[in-house]
C-alpha cells in the first residue's frame, strides 16, 4: 500500500497531506491556529483496497506562553487591564 495521509479543516477544506513510498512510515504536520474540528483521510494513493492495519499517532507540541509558563493557575502572571499582548 502506498499510503496518502491528508488533513482537512472543519469545512472539508484541504489543509495539507503527504504521500509516501510503499511500506514506509508517513509523517504529516500542521500548525493548528484555529479551534475546531479537523479530519484525517488515510487511503491508498492508487485507490486500492487493503485489509492491512495501520496506526495513527497524534502529538501536540506545547506553545510557549510567557504569561503562563508552568501549566497551572497558581503561577500565572498578572496582566494589567489595557495591556497589549502578542499572540503566537
């Protein structure tokens, strides 16, 4: 199977994808900047039908945030009213 892995957004709009060699692991990445539903399409590039099993692994990278450096509410920095903040 020559797998094709694609990522689609909430409106079924194509975002990114990858096609790899037969039997090789595939990796595709996408920076999610908008909350919502995302969909994955995994298929054979040539349209074949297989009973081969596969594993889909999703990972999440932490986004640095100088105003929330430790992941809990106890250590958050106070932001003064009217302060402009840069977004990632």
